[in-house]
């Protein structure tokens, strides 16, 4: 009887993890869509990878290109990150220079155009946060965070 209960417990846990993963991914996708739609209304067309890159560089002021690989939302093949950065460089959004301490590394900074886009991205995030705050109470958000953290630590 014990092995059957263990198998049932495993199946239930896998199902719960799958459902939570699905819901978290759905929320992330819908949030990205809301940001994308708001930016389009402002006349800005950026891919999610471009937006993440711009926001990361804006947050740090300057960033090694290789550090982009460590971002959870951008972790990808090196060649894909290079293509995203190259496109931003060609569009005049990001300035890329050699690191004087390590010539293999590239340092990224935002151009004036990039800083304007970073400001719009911040506004888009604030707009989205306002929508979330009017929909979900602070107590509910705290409860969701706490529950997800407990699940993450337990897994």
C-alpha cells in the first residue's frame, strides 16, 4: 500500500509543479505582451530580448556583453545574444567597446537613443505595475510571493 501512496504523491506533486510552471509562464508572457503593446502605442517596436538587454544595461550603466548570458530571461546561445547586441549597436541604441582590461570582453553602454528607450521601458513597467496594483492587493501579492518562495525552496 505504501508504494501506491508514494506514486500518487509523486504524480500529484508533478501535476502541481506543472500547473504552477504553466501559470507563472502565462503571467510572464502576458506581462511582456502588455509592455510590448504599450511600447507600440508609443511608436516603439522592440523584441523582448532587445528590451531586456536595454533594461539590463540601463540598470548597470555599463555591462559586459557576456553578463547578458547570466540573465534568467535572456540566457541563450552566445550567438543569439551577440545578434541581439549587434542589432542594437546598428540601430544606434547601444555602444559597444573593448574592455581595456580584457580585450576579449566587450563593454556595453547606452547611447542617448538607448537612454530614451530605457526611460520608456521604465514607464511601461510602471504602467504595468499600476494595473497589477489595482487588480491585486498588496496582501495577495505578498502571499503569492511567499508561497512561490516556499515551493522553490522545497523543490
